[in-house]
């Protein structure tokens, strides 16, 4: 449990009949009892109380407070909701009073983060919940389908593993009929894995990929080719791109936000624009670093701040090109390297994401099917066991999908 008390407005800004302020953390009851002049422990447990919030003898608002005990609330901590009048001035004053008495403003998604840490939400539930805040998603209601899909997948993996292990333990001959029966189970399991992967992809927040590099390295041309539109200005003159263009593309079922940017070696306003983009990198983005022929290494700050860097040797159609180690040769003119580049960026946000875990589970099941085909049952059972562990983790607290959790929480509103 966190030692800090957090608070935030959980309803939209503006004037309304009512507004809700959330408070969570050990000591929340005592804080509210103090500012409402209530008896000690009046809010302890699952309670409701009508009262007035005062500050230095002045009544600020008449409110209703609903409290939940530790282990029963959304966050799993002491938690209360203040239902007050939806007057912006009153709301601001109540928040200020809460802060003055020891609370602090919550970060985006911090209530959900605490619910996750305290076991009230699993990783799949956090990501599904966050999808409601993603304006690029067509889904507008919380259906719980992804959690159901993961639960079914986990049960089917367990049944398949038990079938394989049973064949090892009780069958000395490993008849063709046994092999066919187990492979039939695996074929069904592959379909369940595909269903879960599709759900995971659809719920993952839109991933951001930035095209960066020195001026005139072909960034805007590549942006236009990948997005299929002329959204970025293209010119041989340095500094043509300053306010980078942005577009959404779909690759292998993943929605990717592709961003063009100013040259990193620009001067004046171009340099300022480039530095602003670099400073906004938060470690979750893929950066496509482009330089003609792969002759310019990535900027040190880009290396430090980017989540992953794809090195591109641009304009590979030009004469006298040089093969540069670790750089992918790409030509927006001939199309060389474009399909490989798409495969790379379709994997964002990477192995630490829900999509990454779903892909690993699907791959493990395919491998297991191959081992069963060659009658290597021990290896098949071992790989199915690893897939089962992955599925159990994401239905628990999701130790292996930190990146998806962080992206999901960052996309939520402050009061969630």
C-alpha cells in the first residue's frame, strides 16, 4: 500500500450539477474527518456521510462522502469519493484543502496503477480499460472480451499440456491415433492463440514511431511513402520540415502513429524544433534514424531517450552505396527495404507489451505443434508449460508487460 494520499477530480472539467473528487491512500479517512469536523473513525469502513467541508472556519461546500475500506475499494486502499457541487471554484478550493492537509495531486492513471499493484486489476484489465481513453479506437464500451479470450486461452493451454504429459506418462508406444488426437488439440489451441493476439493488438494503445535524422536524408519522402499520402513537404532545401507531419497507418493489425520531424543538424528554428521532439521522447517510442548511406550515427540524446532505434541507410538506390553494419538499406524510390522496415515497426511497442506476450504465446504453441509432429513430446510439454506461465502472468499482475502497462496508464485521465 502506498504511504501517500492522492486526490483528483474524477469528473469532466466545467460547471455541472455535481462533481466527484477521488481520494486514496492510508490516512484518507482521517484527512476527510478533519476537514469535515467529523468524529474519529466516522468514515472507517464502507460508509456514507453528508457534511460540510470547511477551511479556517469558512464553509466551502456541502458534500456527500462515500468511503470504501482497504481491500474493497477500486485501488485496494482506503478510498473515498467526495460528491460536491460542480462549481469550478469550489472544486479547486476542495483540492487545495486536501493538498494543504497532506494529500497530493494524482498523476494520470495513478488510481488504476495502485489497483494494479494491489492486485485489484490484472494487466489485461488495465490495458482493456485504457483502450476506452484512446480516441483512435472504435470501441466505446468496456466489453471484457480480451479478458475472456485470455482466460479461455489459458484453460486450453493447460488442457493441451496435460494431454501431452499424459501421453508421455501412460503411453509407451505413442500410437498414431494418440499423435493425431494431440495435434487436433494443438490446432484448436492455435486458433485460440490467434484470437487472443487479435484482441491484444486491438486494445494496445496506438504506438508512436518517429522518423529522425539529419536534413535531406529522405525522412519526409519515407513518411509519404509509408502513409500513402503527401502529408510532408519534400524539398532539397534544408529546413523544409519544421512542424513535423503526423499520420496513422495500420500494419499487421497494429495502429501506428508515424511522425516526421525536422533535421537534427538544422540551425535556428529547425534546431529548436528538433530538440523539442527529442526532449519529448519518453522511452516508449521507436525512432527510425535515417542518414544517407548510413553515414551519420544517431544523436546521443536520441540514443539516451528513445525506446528502440531502427538504423536506416537511406537512398540506397544511389550509386557507390556502402554496406554499413546494423543499418537497413532503404530506398523510397525502388522500394528496397520497405517491407522489412514495416515488419520491424509493426512489432512496436515490443516484447514487453501485451501484444508481444501474445505473439510469444502463439509462437510457442506453433513450436509445440512442430515437436509433437516429430514425436518429441517432452519438448512440446516444456514449451506449452512456458506458454502457460506467460498467460498466467498477464492474468495476474503482468510482470512481463511493463511497457504496455505504462503506456496504458499514461493514456488515462488523472482521476482514473
